């Protein structure tokens, strides 16, 4: 087994809170700019076209995109975990094999999901009860979006490779460039060239292509052991088996999670276009919270993976404690901010009073309970970093997905209000967090893999 030379690695050796923050902030900013893609689309079409277009670029289209892309990103997370472990263990040979297998997976998966997404999206939109006045806009947006799937997956898995070895800065730089491109193209295509929703979709597509090409260029030109060589891109099936073993539960978890959201979205659609527009705008505002939690989750998964590879198990637990404190403090701060300024944030998306009032209802239901989600993201990320992906999937699917579906089919019919639909989220966050706390504190998640 070829190994890399001994070198300083802050993730396995440095002061934990400092290294977490050093690693966290580039991920956070990167996630912010990734979120900016669809948020800018929503702002531009909402302001220059109307509430129908606003509803079309979010809502059902967002749920379908998350279902398909989320499955692959979850599957590919297995590559990030094992690359982090191999890199932490200074195993050069298997690190290289894992990189080339991961890229092969993104290319083949990207081609499949491009075709699959374009073909099934119109039918899926109809099955979700998408209102007739936004159906054509939604179909146009989602089919153009899926044309960029290969580049989307290349970026996601490529940035996962870089983060796995401790580089969270370059994925950020590329996202900043591409997000700025997306903003400029949105403003060119929609208000200037009057291309409508088609223009917003094309802006996102072009930006995704650029991000994918930039990340591949970095992998091709590096001199480190994770260097990508085009002729070496193929499946190493022993590595692929490890990727699937770790990543498939995460992918299935994403599918279950998004499927429950699709059922909820279908329920939201029954309230009409104003409610769909309010839900879409809130989902973009809500993205502030999710992108921060996601950044903490990625950070702790990488910390756990590298320290697990280096056999520093106590450092994993210390990292989890520090990360929990940071994430919980942030969640409370966001709740306070949106509780005070949420109405003004809504004005970025629409000036229609009916939509804003419905959005404020959502803010009152969601914001006070963000803290109940924190343990799900941090504890599941740490557990997955050790290679144990099955238990987080089971806990999340039962606590979030199954319970949420039960809520929609039992509680909502009795109290058919927007507040009751929205309440399915904080209720299931709280239950699932309790399940994760119980499992984590028992300690078997780590002992099993030592």
C-alpha cells in the first residue's frame, strides 16, 4: 500500500474549534452561493414576471429536482467519506482509486439522470397537482435545469473530493464565480431580453456548466495524490462497493426525505397559487438555515472521517461537542433574526400582500423550532463519517419521513390549514433529534467500527 509523506493536517492535529471554523466558513459561503442559484431565479422572476413564475421555479419543481439530484449526492457522499478516511490514513493508492471511481460514477449517473429527469418531470408535476396557471412555466424550467445534470454532479462530487482532503476554499471560489455569472445572466435574460422563465433556467444551466468544468480542471491539474487522470477514469469495483455501502443509505434517505416533502408540496398545491408562491419564497428564506446546517454537517463528517482514518476516536467526540455548540447557537440566532425581520425579507421576492401574509404564517410555525433540527445534522454527519450510514438513514426515515407522511394523512385532514401542514416539520425534527441523541450517547456507533 502506497502512503503519502507525513505532513501537518489541521483536521487531525489542530485546535478543534479553530479548525472547524477554518473548514466551516468556506463551506458555508460555498453553500450560500450554491443556494443563490435558485434564489436569484426566484427573486428575478417574482419581481419581473409575477407570482405564477415565482411559484414555477420553486414548489413542485424544487421538490422533483431535490428528489433526483439529492439521491445521487447522497450516494456520492460515500466517496467523500472513504476518501477522507484514506487520506487521513495516508493511503495514496486507494485515495486515487476512489477519486477515479467517484468521477466515473458522476458521469454515468449524470447521463442517466439527465434523461430520466427530462422524461418524467412533466408527469411528476401533474401528479403533484401543480396549478394549471404555472404548469407550462414549471415544465420549461425543470427540463432546462436537467440538461445540466452531468455538470451539476461533477461539481458536487468534485467539491466533495476537495473537502474530503481538507480543501474547502477552491469549491467556494468557483461557486462565487458561477453565482455571479448566474446573477448577470438572470438580469440579462429576464428583464432585458424578456425570455421569462426560460431565461432563468438558461442562466442556471450555463452557471452549472461553468462550475463543473472549473472543478474538473482543478482535479486534472493538481500534483497531490487525488489528481484526476482522464484515461484512469473507471470503476474500481472494490472501491465502488464501499462507496455504495456508505452512500446508498444516504441516497435512500434523501429520496425518502424528499418524497415526504413532495407529498407535503402536493398538499400545499391544493391551497392555490398564492400559497405555492408563499411556500416557494419561504423555502428560499429558509435556505439560510439549511445552508448553514449543511455546512456544519459537511464539516463534522470530514472531521469524523479523517480522524477515524487516523484512529483518533476521542478527537471525533470532542469535534462533535464543539460543532453542536456552534450549530445550536447559530440556529437560535437565525430564529431570532427571521422572527424580527422576516416580513422585510419577503419583500425581496414579491410585493403581493396576500403572498406575504401567507409567508408570515410559515415563519411563525418554522422559525422558533430550528434548534430542534441541529442534533439530526451534526450527529448523523459524525456517525456517517465513521462509515456507519445505515443507522442514520433508518432513524431519519422513521423519525422524519414516515412520521411526516402519517401526519399529513391523519392530522391534516382533520385540521386542513396551512399551519397544520407546516407543523409537520418541527414535530418530526424534534422526534428525530431525540432518536439520534439516544443512539449517539449509547456509544455503539463508534465502538462497532473501532
